């Protein structure tokens, strides 16, 4: 009896496929794995094993670059996996959030052993989520079946250990996403300093009015831009701008520096507010500095090239006319 058990144990060791049975229709040639998991862009190139975490707010999108991989045959038990295989990559949200990929998720890819491709994954939180909600997203590098459909349920070929650090490779990685408070509905962006060339009579100094709520409809904001009057006449402009949710629109303070001298400074202040309740304000200050105009070189490379070509053409025409007249 002991001999029978010994033979069975030896058979299991020599034929790992007996233990790692696959569902019907799954391939068994390559070995799907993730060379880079969710932590890749966070400075943790592997981060497996282990769960990754991220924060998001309603309507926002998280973007990751993952590395689906056909694990090298030298890292696998003898006889388990062969050379190349058609694999796929996909990511699944447990809460049904929108996930897109570039390349598209689920596309079959033929890979030799040890080869990797990079897949961008975008995860967007729906507008219906509220702070403290969670989602679990699992990324899979998997086999495809005979109809070239991506089959995450086909699992891994074998447990692989990286020779460099002794850690395991897996064909799946998990990301847990926590919903946080959305940013304020209104934000203003601007440069700290804007250079204005002396002599400009209409220098456009930009401010970006941003509707920071990705889930908001088109929103109208009022704004007022004033200057101190140190560069040209003082300005005091009031107007409105409509901005889509999650986008920004530029508005401008127009400065007349036609009679200003170099090194003159001025300050522009913008106040922006929502035109419907609840009223929200934001204020930004930007300095402008008058500088000497940038000299425009006359003989640039394109100009010299055109002149040379023109001279060559003129010489060719002249020589042809002389040849005709002599004949």
C-alpha cells in the first residue's frame, strides 16, 4: 500500500497539470502573469503579492499602466508550459464602474515566453457614488479560449518566483478604491508671473476658470479682473463665462503696455463666483512684468534656405536664356 501512495505522489510531482486542472476550453501553453501591477506608477514596480489602494472622487478617473506578461519558461516547473501562447488582459470592477483600456481590454495578444506588453487602464467613478464608498478592481492576464474570448477564469499556469527577489508572480492584482469628497466646484488657475513685451497695446493676460466638479452640468461663473494701473491705464472688467463640468475656460485681462518702459510691474486680481446658489468665490493674483521685445533674427535657417533656392533658380533661368540666345 505504501508503494502505491509513493507512486501517486511521484506522479503528481512530475505532472503538475494533474493538480492545476483548467476549466474546459482553456489554453495551457504560455503562462499569463503580471510583470507590473497597480503599483507600477507609484514607484512600486512589482508590488505583488499585496493589495494596492487609491482614492477617487465622483466623476474622476484613475489611470494606470500595467504590464501583462508571458512568464519565462525557465521559471516554471518542467513540462507545465510550452513556448508562445495567445493571452489577453482585462480588468473587472466589482461595483460596475466604467473601465477602459489602451489597447482595448480583452484583445488577444500572441506572446513568446518572457515577453511583455503595456496596457493603459482608466477607471472612472460614477457620479452616483458618495464619500466612503468603495470599489474593488481586479486586473487579470489570462488565457483565451478556442473562440479567442478572454477567460480570466482560466487562471494561472503555475506559481512563478522571480529569481531576483524570491517573490511570487501572479496573473492577477487587486486595487481597492476609496471614494473621497469632491474638490470645490470652482477653481482659478494662473501663472505666478506673466511677461509682457514693451510696446504691446493689447497684451492678453490669461486666467483659467475651472469647473472642478466632473459631474456638474454647464455652469455660468461671473468674474471681475482689475489692475493697479502701473502698466497702462487701470482695467476693471466684469463678465461671465460658461464652463462644462471637469473643464476650464480661459478669460483675459487686456493690458496696454504701448507707452510703458521695461522692468515696470503691475498686479492683476481676479474674483470669480458662481451665479447660482450656493454662491462660491475664488480669488487669484497675478503679476505682470514689462520686458524688452525679443529681437527677431532676419537671416534664420528657413529664410537663408529660401534665398539660396531662389538664387539657384534665378541662375538656372539666366543660364538657360544665355544658352538659347547663343544658339
